[in-house]
C-alpha cells in the first residue's frame, strides 16, 4: 500500500493540467493507511468526540472498524448516515444550523476531502481565502488593504443562505469536469443526500451542504471557485486605461515649481548668500504647493479598475469608477449567481458603499483614507503616503457587544445624561480557582485582540481590558465575600496582581494580560501558498506512526491489531488509573493499545 502522502502529491502534480481527467480515485478508499491518516487529521478537533446519530465516537478506532468500512465501500453498500442537526447562535442573534456527522462518516469524509483538496486547491483563485491552507480572515484583509488603494466604491457581497442552497446537480457537473470516476462521484452524491435529523425527525436534503460536515468546506470552495474565475474575467473586461490623466491643478503647480527650479539652477552662481536662501525657501514652497494636489484626475472617466476578495460566502469588490459602474457590477453578479450557480444575493447585506464611508468585511470597518499629510520616505523625500490607502477599523459595537455577551458590562443610560458603564461579576466563574479565573479572562482578552490586531484603532481595546479587569476583581470579591479593593490586594505582591493555580510541576501564578494592544501590520503565518502541503503528514511520534508501530502504549506488547482509546479532553481523565496517568504525563488525548488493554479501560 502506497502512503497517503505519496498518493496526494501525485494527484496534485496533475491539478493544473486543464484537460487532465482523474480516474480510479475511489480505490484510494481501500487503502487502510488513509483511514489512519484521516484519524490523525481530525482526532484533535473539538467535535471529533461528539457522537452522531449512531451514538458512536472515534474512540475504539482499529483494524476491524477499518476493514468493515472498506468492505462496505467495495460492495457499494456504504451509506452515510444523516447528520445530527444542532444550532449555534450567530452574532446577529439568529441561529446557524450545524451538522454533526457519525464517526465513520467523519473518517470517510476526511479521505474524500484530502483527495479533493489535492485536485482542486492548486487551481483555486488567489482571491479566495476561506478554508484553505495558510489562508485566513487576516490574509483576506491584508490582500484587501494592499490591492484596494484608491477605490471609489465598495460592493459588499453576501450570498443568501449559501450552504443551504448549493445546487447539487450544478456541483456534480462541476466535479465531472475533472473527475472521471463515477464510483467516487456516487459517493459524494450519497454525502449530499444523506439528510439530517432534527428533534428525532428525518429530513431529506435536495440542496445545500451540511455545515460541520468534513467535506462541506472543500465542496463550497469548489462551487464558488466558479464565481472567482468569473470575477477574474470580469476584471479583464472592466479594467480600462494604463493610468489616470494628470490633474490640471497638479500639472499647473508642478510646471510653476519646475520653471522656477530651472531658473534658480541657471542663475545660482550669480546669487548672493541671502538670495540663495530666499530661492531655496521659494522652491520648497512651490514644491509643497503642487504636492497638495492629487497627481491623477480622480474624475477621469477613461480610467477604471475593479478589485475582489472572498472569504467563504462573504466577498467585497472595490471599484474605481462611477456609482453607475458599481450598480451594474452588482446587477451582473446577481444575474450570474441566479443563472449559473442557482444562488441568490442577500439584498439586505449586499450594499454599495462610498469609499469615503465605512464598508463592513469580516467584522472590520473598511474605508479609504483621504489624509493628504506629507511624510518623509527614505530616499524619496516627502510624499503623501496615506492618500487613498485602505484603513481597517475595529467597530465599537463589536467589542461592546462582546462585553455584553460575556456578561461583564452593564450600560446605564438615563435621558439627558451621559451613559454609565458598570463592570459586573461573573457568577459562573465564582467556583473556579483564582488562577484559572485569570487565565479565562486572558483568553478572552487575547482572543479579540488577536482577531482585530490589524485595525488602526486596535488600541481602543484598552477600554475592553479595563472593563474585564474590574469584572475580574468583582468576581474574586464575590468568591471570597470581601470588598473589591480587598480582593485586589489579596493577590497583589510587589505591586503586581498574581493569582495562583496548581500544575503538576507545582504552583504557578497567572497575571492579567497587560502587554498592550499594538497594531500589527502582518498576519500570523502570512506566507501564503496556494498549493497544499503534505510534508506535515506522518511525522514521528504522531498518531499515524504510533499506531503503525504495533506496540501497546499501556502494556508494551507487540500485536498486529491495535485500537485507539480517545477522550474529549485531558480533564476527563482520572490520573489514578494506569491509562489516565500515562496520557496525562504525555499530554495526549489518545492512547494506542492492544485489544486486551482497551477492554480493561472500558470495564
């Protein structure tokens, strides 16, 4: 059996050959190592140990389970189970459906996902950032900030109920362009038509992809890749003019400066020292005059540009042109979605916004800076480096809403009076150890900072931290039934607030986050590669190699048939048990054991 790494790399080699048809993909599902690799990829995910409608989890993964799955795939009796539907709350207050697959379907779905990513990801547009390796919300925002300079209009795009309305037939037709393996296509059909279970009632699915399913991200990207290429072609037709014509005000002032500069140069030797000073001052004055004006004519009708960025089903378009141009782009996109992809744009969320105002993309406010301030540029003198640049801002309602959602803030507003903010204690944290309490507050402070660290006004999170800090003091005061001042002093040593918590290595102290909120001009892991990497697969000490070693990590016996014992979190383990002590020591949620030891664990 060839390793999954080799197979995926070979598939990837042909991905950019437009006329290449992939055959015999289905047979890869007979490869036992693929199932082990699938487990390796997903076991650490939060939902990996969440049971589907069959009540089973990934715990107990072993040779028998894999052989049973392969046998059902060989005789084509394999049928994905309906996903168990749950709902999670969106920022808008509405509920988003989430599908929880059975454990077997998670494994098979992960293999399908790996195969599809190898084929399609290298062909995806550079404008696409959602659900892709080394891409994120931040890389999308950085691309927007870099490419959208000078735009006049934003078209904020949102597809109405995207994941629920993907047309199955259209999706399959797109897949058939590259894949000539009906068995593999049939398997994807089965996943699409598996249906869902809600309140113990089965519902068939005739469109859409269940969010939470392992294959939904790659299938959604394959579907919207059609739109990405449509926008690339649209840009080629729409873009017009090599550069803007020079503005009349700029050219007039520039000529005046150049004429005077030529005169000074010609007569320089004839000037007295006082005349030289006057000439230099006048020349600098004329230079500042023409630098006040934009070089290009912003109203040049012969110069047009369009820019585009997408993250999942959210996209934004930047237009250098008229409002009528922006309206036509919106209309053309709406028609394309309806006709070609059988999707509908959300009218309430698809907006046309002036570049002078603030558009909303991925939780950031986006606007065009009109600051004409001159700044020194190394080796280039002075320049208006801020003019027409894209600025990203953290909206006030975002961080205020977060405080309200955490239950740490109460806003008291009286008519005719300034609103008053009151930090609140968190009753659900009272029973935590002080150090654990601080760590939870830190995670929440750093979480919002990590996401909004690209914002020009990210320092506003100092206010966020202030409310969180005094909420912490109030919670500690409620825990010990003392005043807030005494609670603060109780854990203050050498003018520094420190709360203890216990670890295996002894007592440690947690301090509330106080490293500031400096703006960062790059995304973590900002190196972007559109080609998926498989070098991370099968690293020593990872689950794949541990399983393949055939050595029980509990009794040390060498056996041919292994099983994987898995827990949701290390906190679920009892350190008094043999297996619990081993897993806690190694800080692992999995233990590769023989059949005998697995039965011992589950007695």
